[in-house]
């Protein structure tokens, strides 16, 4: 398999999942502004949507959308226990969390990356992000180590990836001590450190 990624982008989530699963993968960095991969390929020929991630399978098929890719990886390696069994109520809880992170939290950060967002617009976006982070803080309030309880899942890798943007986008985690502790805890995982190092995010 080949994962197309941009350093620190949402493609970090399936990258973490692949390392957690122990699945062999090659990496190809994408310059999203130029629309080219590091080998000089036109990225639009891989993913016409133009953004990362994309996962090219051994048969040549390409999957897009990070949350979908992460769940696919989890199902490829059931022994890694990265997701509850398909069809179970616990799996529905995972889907619920993944959809929230993708549609509500992930997208709430988007205006903070756009150069034409006004200062008022950024303030509104930060308030929206904080509201979503408040929900996550409440999920973690019972002392659980991970979003689904005691065990790491692909939802944790996805949440870590998105919330990791906070400092660079002027979003404070001071009001979210449970979430801050979660970020520190997930950040020490071998898979996370290996993925970030491979993307040039850690020395």
C-alpha cells in the first residue's frame, strides 16, 4: 500500500493507524499547493479531490477520506483492536465519534488555515472550535484514557491529529485539562512518534 500525505495534515491519522496495525506501507509526500507528489506525479491523477490523504491499495484502487481510510485499516488488522467489531453497538459509538471529529471538529479549524479569513472570522472559528473541544472534554471527564474507554482506537489517532493543530492556530487548550492530558498521553505512543518523525514533525 502507499499513503499519500502532507506533513502534519489530516493524513497523519491513517498514518498512525497503519503503524498501530503493523501494516507495510510506503509513503509519498504531496505538495498540495503545487499539486505534485515528491516523485513529480500529478496528484490530481491519484486523488481528483486534490487533498490528502489517499491510500493506494495493492490492486491499484485508491481510497480517500481520512476517517474512512482509518476504519478500513482497522478492519484489515483486527488483531490490533483499533476498532470494535463491525455491527456491534461499540462500533456505532466509534462511527459517531469519527463523524463528529470529521464533520464538526476538523472542519471547524478550516477558517484558521485560510489566508483570507479576517481576524473577526478567526475569532469566530476559534470560539466554534472551543465549543467542539468542550464536548470532547466532557467525554473524557469520567477519567477514561481513550475516547472509547481504556483501549486506543482509530478515533484517538484522528482526534490527536486534529487537536495537534491547536497551538499553531491560536487555539488554547487551557480550559480543557482532560483533553490536554489526552494529547500528552497519545503523543507518547510509539506509533504516533514514529509517524510524526517520518513526516518530519519530530527530530
